[in-house]
């Protein structure tokens, strides 16, 4: 198959996911990949070449790097006990004072690299396993959400968070789309799990990212005070 044709297919899927939703592009990319990999007549055109696999691997590295780079060191120092209790970081301080560099890295990563990772993760999902593994998916999802709640809720209460903030924090901590997808894909590509188990795990990861986040944003999102909003702003250094 022509390499330019293959590139057009994958870039087209990434563009489609972005058009559907920019805010939850990762979730949509997985869904688009799953649809493309399971619809007859389309799946034969979605081939995972060595170059696609390479870009997906680089995308997974970029995701973990940016996750650390996005952390605000000022907020982390102020709330370090709560942060360590509830779970790129080395140079996060550099990026806080050079937002242009961070924005450029984010643009490259989210426009070119990470779509290939999430699309590839989606194409490896088998629709038949969703039906046969529905019970397993339900059990794993319940275990994940309950275990997160049992661990986070009491810890958040110990640091005297209000009930609304406590519920918001607990629900957001139930997510794990990036690292869950990376772990599942690593297990599949290294023959630690089979395709059925991979499908079940990725489905649980997607559901645990979408459902709690939707509930948190719509029902429990706290209102930030002026002090909290200004906390993340880089402070001007005195002229020397």
C-alpha cells in the first residue's frame, strides 16, 4: 500500500476526531480508531505500519512527559502533603516561566504524535470482545471506581476539603486514560495479555475516564477563588 495513502488515512482519522471534539480528543481518537478497525470495508485500509507504530510510541512518551511538565511547582509546594497523599516534573518550573516553549511542545505532541497513539490503541479493540466481555468490563470498572473512591475520599477528608471539592477530586482521580492506555498497549505488544483482555482493559480505561469526569464537571466542579486563580500565574522576578 502506498505510504502517502496510509498517511492520509491516519491523518484523516486524527482530523475527524479533532473536528468531533477538541476537549476530549483522546477519547474520540480511541473511539474513531475502534470504529475504523472494526467496520468492514474500512479496517482493511487501516494498516499499522512500522512508521505508525513508531509515531505511536513517541506519542506515548510525549504524553507522559507533558503530564509532568504541566504541573505547577508553586501549587505543588503549597499543597505538597495533599498532592503526595492523593499521587517532565523536573523541568516543570522552566515551563512555568516559558509558556511559549510549552505551548509549542503541546502543539507538536497533540497535533502530530499523540493522535497516532490513541488511534492505534483504538484500532486494536475487537468489537466481538466487547460483547463477550461485557460482564468482565462491568466488574473491572466497578472495582476501579470503588477502589479509587475508598482511597481518595478519606484522604481528601483528612485535608479538610469541602464535600463538593472532595467529590470532585475523588471523581477526577478515578480517571487514568493516558497511563491506562499505555499500560494496556504495552501488555498487548509484549504478549503479556491477549487481544480480548486488551479490549476489556481499554474499554474500562475509557469508561473510567469519561463517566467520572462528566459527572465531576457537570455536578461537582468547584468555583475557584481569586487567590486560587492567581496561584498558577508566574510571578515577575525583580529587576536586578
